């Protein structure tokens, strides 16, 4: 290779190294901004953990160009996500609506008893938010969300030993360890999405309530109410039904719940409030209303407007649901 060619190669290498160093700086900055570990950044970017570690240290011997292409795409997606987050209005935090006050009364009753409470209703009536609020504000309150993976009593025990940080997290001593952990705490266990539990799992939680002397609240959808009440007609499960001391059910949000939420959003136009009330009474309740209003404000923001118009709600509803907002919505 001639001296001229060699010089060009060196200059090109310097430019490549400079670009790589700049990218390293940008990746480290993104990791710091999002408080990401190297492991988390590797998971998000699709670059193997060992590869990313070596690349960040400048010691990766593989195809740097291929990995840096992945990292450029990741940084681009991070910028897009940040832009969307910044333009998305923050929905109101927990509101002490009339329905939430009812849920709070169940938590307070069950913990003070101790006793078992049952909260049922359709999605979007504020059950989960009330449970999370009560947990934040009250000592010795644990909240577990049941899902389809928790079909067996053993799965429930393992979940609870982790949640409550019991001494035994595996093996035949899990139940004894849980009882020892909760005894004397005057605590409360809130089980959300309890419709996913089997009858055997529900009975196991009842046993923890009996032996640990802590409060227990089951929260779930309407079918959960039928299941629990149906146990009262079966002698084998009557002990579960008879333990429930307080039951509260709400199919849809109260009008006062909706009005309070709209006040928090700053929506005062009477026609818009009627439309929003109709949305809140559809599937998903207040949760659907929050999502629709939040996206509607984003749409208004693109036009440099601070206040919503009816077209924003219509567009938001169509984008989120794939259907047109009915012409009669809010007109009845």
C-alpha cells in the first residue's frame, strides 16, 4: 500500500472511530436519562449484553457496524417515545370520587376487623386505583394482581412469599412462613383481578386470613361476584362465602365520578361533558374516558389549542376504537 493510500486509510479509520465514540456518548447519555443499566439497554436495543458491554468499553472485536446500526435505531425510537410522552397530557391522579370512597370503606373495614371484603364491578370504576392509593397510604397493606399463571395454590404461595418477603420462598414450609410473616401485623391483603383464581386458590387465601389474622379483600369483575355468592349454596365451600363480611358492587361509574374527573381535566363545556359522560358509560368506564380525553388533548395540541373541541373527541374515539363516535353520544 502506498503512503498516500495508507494515509487515507488512517484518516478513514479516525473518522470511523470518531463516529463510534460519538455514538457511545449518545448511548451512555440515553442510558443515564432513562436510568437504564447495561442489561436493560441491551434488552431494549436488541444488542446482546456481552456485546454491548464490550462495545461501550471500545473492546468489541465483532461487526461493529452491525451493532451500531441497531443502536442508532434504538436511539431513534427513544427520541420518538420521548416526544410522544412529552406531548401526551398527564391524566389526573387519584381522585376521591364517591365510588372510590366506597372502595376505601371496604379496605378499612377488612383491615380493622380483620375480615374479608368483596369488591366487584366492570372495568373502569376505580377499583384498582383505590387499592393502590390505600396501599400507598396505609402500613402493612399488600396488593397482588392475579393472572392466569396463578391457577394452583402453589403458584399463589410462591407469589405471596415474594410479595411479602417471607423467609421460605420454596418448598413445604411456604405456608407456615407466610403465616409467621403476617401474624401480628394487623395487615391487609388486596387481591385484584381475583376472577382469575381457582376455587382452591381462593380457599387457600381464606386459610391465610384465618390463621394469619389479617384482612383480605377480593376485587374483580362481575363474574367474581357470582362465583363467591354461588359458594354459599355449596356445603363444601360455604365457609368461604360465610367469611365475606362486606360486599360492594358497582357495574358502571357514578355520574358524580364522571363529573369530578371532567373537572380535573378542566372540561367545562356542557356539550363536551355530555359526550364524555356517554363515553364513560361504555366498556372500560373511567379508564376509557381518560384515554380518550388524553389523546383528544394531544390532537388539540397539534393545532396549538389548549381547549378541546368536539372534533377532537370524535377523532380520538375513532383512532382508539376504530369506530365512529355515534351521533347520539351525549344527546340523549
